[in-house]
C-alpha cells in the first residue's frame, strides 16, 4: 500500500498546528517553508483537512490554519482518511469467477479468503491509526527531538503565526 505524500505532509502539519496557542493561525506558506515542500501541493492536503473539519482556516494577512479540535481528540486515522478517503485499501474484483474449471452455474456468495484476509489486515491497520492521537505524536516528538531544536522550531513557528 502506498499512501499519497500528502498524508505525510498533513500529519506533520497537524503536529505543528498542535503547538499553536489559542487564536493563532499558521499560513500555508510558513508550513511549506518549515517542511521544505511545495506550497501549491501542500495547499491540497490542507484543503482536505479543512473539508474534513479537522482544521479551521481564516483569510487575511494573519490568516492560515489551526486545529479545529484539541490534539487529544484527533487520531492519525482522522488525518489519513481526510486525505485518502475512508475506502478500504484492498478492492476485490472477484477474479476467482474467471476460473475455467468452475462448474456451470456455480456461484460463490461469500467473499473469498484473499479478500477476507486483506480486509482484516486493513481493519487492523485502521485500528492502529485510530488508537494513536495527535497528542501522542506531540509527546513522542517532544521526547525524541533535541531540546534546542524543539525550542528553536517552536519559536520559528510562533514568529510566523498570525
């Protein structure tokens, strides 16, 4: 399974937005500059988050994005599905129906073992993403990123937040 690069970008942007003080917004330009990604493409990921109600947006010179809910109420799955959609990662096209050895009129009514296993794997993946909150990510990052880099990054973001 290959997810769009916009999923990675959206997750990282949400992690940054999680640290914004109340009432502050961060522009697409600042988020794109911070992550070194094209602003035009990042805009699409942010639009997906906005359409899903995960971020609030405002226009104007101090406009931009901020989380619509606390980081403790947003899961990785919320963000992934905002960008990728809620569809299953495996689509069964029932190729077993093409088996030339099937008796005439034979019909399998239940999904095949391949589809069931793939759907179970998809659900396990989604359950894992559902279990990780954005606040969990922020906690992990605060432990893994060197204190000076963490502080400098936060100051950089705050200097650009409207």
